[in-house]
């Protein structure tokens, strides 16, 4: 883990951007993110850069057909499972890399050596969201199959470790987020995984990450469960669900007093809403969102909370136009600067 998680509201992004050309995407990201750039995910370039496909290479039975991905259980999966488990037991992260055709933005980013940055950020789809979204040929989520759910966490652990190792070529300080949008469904009638299963799947992937590790959830979740996974940074949609964090004061306080950080997704990724906001309105909204943590239950100084904060968009930016992306990044950087000047 990074030795110091006092970020003082430095900006970074979730990962996805609205560009097809990897060189353009990296240029745009690096123009704005001088301290913690992230490699750009390019879902508009190809279906294989969709977050549920991008990290699927090597999974037993996985089939990508046009714009669909599924696990074909009619195949004999055991030889592929044996290969996966052998690599896992040997901790051989070279056996299951993310290839260039699946992550053009990552490979372009890796050419940017000797960047004068504080850290570099990467991401991988989390095992809960991957397992709940990817199904077998009959439409059953693989998360409900004990063998396949376990295999998915082990594969994603190897992928996360491989990505982290590649990013260390740029900077020794790495941050790897698990993108877990499905965590907003915890407790709903459509989510049958137990709390223990959720935690164990996430912790399996975290075991492969040596630097700072985080979770991004673009919704409202049971934060007591999420905070029990051993993460270092919690990233959530603070623009739409900011008050939800204060509902778990004990867990949030323990998380923060242990020196960990919150990444506030305060920049909306809806272009129409974004255009109605200003830097001043977003700073005010962020301050109002952080303030409850200074009161009963958490009771930490506002300046300390700012020190242990990052700012991000509420979710990925692939749905924006090119102009919308520029606006979101400009606002992100300006919100960061104003918070640092006022509270840093």
C-alpha cells in the first residue's frame, strides 16, 4: 500500500473515456491528471473493451460472439480450469495477461514512462459484478456456480496483479480499483449472494494487489459490507448518493482513523446535468456531502477528511461527447484546486 494516503482532494478518474484512438485518449487524460493519471478504457473502440469482456481472456469456457459474452458449459471446462488453478497456485501472472487488442489504452499508457506523477491508477472489473453479469449459455449468472465463481475471482486476481506489475514500470506507487457497480444491489430481491461470499470474492482479488487497492461503486450500497473487505480507498457516486455514507458512522470512522481514503465521485457523468453545474456549485455540494462526517458518529475534523480524500467523476465518462469529457475534466481539476486551496 502507498505509505501515505493523504491525497488532499487530488483528482483522478474511474477509467472509461469516450474516445476510440488510444493515443488521443492518453493525451487527454495526461493533460488533466498531473498527479494520479489512470489508463483509459475505450469501450467505443471495440466490444472487447467492455468492462465485462476486457478481463475475460483465459476464463474457462468463455465465448465472445459479436456483442455477447457467455460461458459455454457444454465445453469440457476441466482442462481450462486446471490451467487457471495451476497459474494461480504458482502465482504466475504472466499466464493470463490482458492483451493489446483488449486494452489498447493500457498499452498506449504504458509507453508513457518516467511521468513525474505521484501514482498511477489502474482498474479491473470486480468479481461480484463480473460474476453477476456474465452468464452461462442458459442465462444463469456464473456467480451462482461455486466452481465458476471461485475461478472468476482467481482469474481476476491474476489480471489485477499483472496490471499492477505493468503500471509499476511508470511509477512505483500504484492504485488498483475494482469496478463493482453490482454492489448497489446488495440486499435486493435480485441479489442472492451472501455477505460472506461478497467479501470473500473481493478479498481474493485484493490478495493479488500489493499497492493501494480500492472499490468503485457507482450507486448506494451497504457500505458496512464494502468497508469490511480490506480496501484502502472507497470510491462512490457522491453526487447522487452522498448522504448514504453517513448512515454507517462507526464503519466509516474506523476506516478513516486507520489512515484510509474516500474518493468522492462528485462530478456528474450525465452531460445534461453536468452543464447545469458550475465549479462553485460542485465545491459546495462536496463540502455539504463531507460535512456530516464531522458530526456525531464520525466526528473527524473537516481538514482531516479533505486530506484523506480524492475527487473523481461519479462513474466512467465513456457516455459523454468529446466536449462533455473536456468539461467534466476541467471541472474535476478546478474542484480539486479549490478544495486544496481552501482546506489543504
